[in-house]
C-alpha cells in the first residue's frame, strides 16, 4: 500500500523557515520573506498534487538541462549582481514550475489531452 505521508513537506518547511529567517535578520524585509515562503509552500503543494511521480520525470532531458541552466543563471545573478536573494529564489522557483507545467508530459499537457 502506498504511503500517505507527504515527503515534500519537511524540506519545503525547512526552506521556508530559512528564507523567512534570512529575510527578517539579514535582508530586513520580513514581510517579503513571508510572501516568498508562502509562494514556495504553495508551489510545493501544487507540484505534489499535480505530479504523477517526480516532476523531473515529466520533463525531457533537454528541458531539464535548459531549466537547470536558467535557474542557475537566475540564482547567480540574484546573489552576485543584484544582491536580491529572496527575489532570485522566487524567480528560480517560478521558472522551474512553469517549465514543468508546460512540459509535453506535464500537467497542462495531461489536462489538455483529457479535454480534447
């Protein structure tokens, strides 16, 4: 029988707590940290609900490589050039979710195949 324990919750909650702590202590923008944390939790929940397995299984190898390069570029730019780590994390998560959702085997494609 498959497990009903959601394995995504603990890593996402740890990441959310770290981001909120960083936002409050280092960046001095606690409210933006709470917003970023809430969005990341929402994205984790959405991925858990919409993915048939792991989200990376829904993407092709090429899409995973391009998505990883885009996420890495966004994070490096956010840390090194703009010094906006919270915004970089938010944008990187958004890039990943959009890439996963619009993949040929992603949730949008499955939904459109079911509707048509």
